[in-house]
C-alpha cells in the first residue's frame, strides 16, 4: 500500500485536489474530518478549555472562531493546542490505514491522506509520497477570505502561523500548482501520480 499525503497552505486548494481524487474513485482520509470527530469528545473539550480558557467552550460546544483567534495570536497556546490534538489525530489516521491494509491485498493500492498540518505535525516520514499544493499568496488570500468570510488580516495571521520550510528538504515531495483552471490542476495532479507510478 502506497501512502500519499496531501498538504499545502491555507487557500492553496488541498480540498479541491482531494475532491478530484475522490471523484476519480480514490480512497481518501480527511484529517480535518478526523479532527472534528476528535473535538466532539468530552475529555478533549475539557482539556482544550483548560489550555485556552473556558470562553472557548459555549454550552459544551467548542467555538472554533475563538480558538483560532487565540492560538494564532499566542505561540505557546498554539503549541499546546496542537500537541494535544496532534497525537489523537495521528493515532486515529494510523488506525484507519491499518484497517485498510488488513482489508486490501494490493501492494500498488494508493491511499491518500488530506493533511493541512502534515509538516507541522512532523508526519512527513509517515508517507511514501507527499503532494504539496501551492498557489500565489495573493490568490490564496482571496480564496480563503471568500471561503471563510473573514478579513484579510485574519487570513494573513493564519498564513504566517503555517510553516512549510521542510517542503524543499523532502525528497518524496511532488509539487502541484493550483493557480489556473480545474482542468489545469487535474493535469498537474495526473502528472504527479504518473511520477509516483514510475518510481514504483
């Protein structure tokens, strides 16, 4: 089984790549969905409240906007929050992959994991290959503002909090550019997957 991570900065188009792969019949694990499921657990809610303050928990529901506002402006709390959630998410993803490995007996089977925080979570060695989705920063800002309905300043805060310095250091990274049409992105994606096939 070949494990492929999909990552990139906010507004780069990771989700679009994931959607294209899913429509093509690929098996995808969405780490954002895994994270959402974990954040519904009561013990995790309590631990997050203890780290970030009780104001992030309203009627026993985590206020994601308040969480983002706090962690993207406080490096210490950001690290504590990420460390708490990270181990849970990684363990859950590994569990899902093991289940698939037990049920699929095909060495050439591709499994994709959409993971925005792949490098921040130090998961790069977990994958055989990584598809890194990139786009010009101004285009990313416009996309994220439109999608999330927040100000340019808020998006820039999130971009500055993300770090992709490791991308150039990883030999198993394949970069896909998403600054044009869906068709162009699809062609870039197919080209990247063909490179993986050739290496295997």
